[in-house]
C-alpha cells in the first residue's frame, strides 16, 4: 500500500514499523462518498455546531505523530 498524502506519510511510516507485530494486517480504502462516518466527522470538525447527543468531542491541538 502507498500513502499519496504528505500529511499522512508519518502515520503510514508508523504503521509500517508495527506491521511485523501482527499476525495479519489488512487495509481497505474506502472512498469518501462511501464513508458516511468520516463525512459526518469531517463536517462536525469544520463547523461550529454542537455535537449530537452521545457524541463527545475532544479537541486535539497537536498531531499525535510529529
């Protein structure tokens, strides 16, 4: 598999370092128009509306991988 996005490159590298720790590893690319959960989260993250009941939002100010 290949990461074409620079912003995802460091995450891809981190995953590749962990690959041999698992018996199996599968990746499935899901296009945005078929991934309603990601679409909802991206819209929530870019809006100023209140999160729906039962949804908790944690603001992360720095990337988890630098």
